[in-house]
C-alpha cells in the first residue's frame, strides 16, 4: 500500500484517540468537582486506612 493511502487511517486513529483522551480528562474533572463540592474527599482523611481501620 502506498504511504499516501495509509496516512488518513493513521490520522483517523490518532484523532479518535485524542478525542477519547479529552473525554476521559473531562470525566475526571467533572467527578473531581463532584467529590469536592459534596465534601466526600473529607470522609476518609488518612487513606488507605480510615481512622486506623481498613476501609
């Protein structure tokens, strides 16, 4: 296969991977904001143990 024909497929895969990475980063930000605003991050301050007990 000539390189000119293989190029669009490579770009398509990279483009899809880039959008997937952006969507994943957006989800991490949204869930992080939810944890922050609901004060859920303060429920177990000394992870991996919670107040000296296994969670």
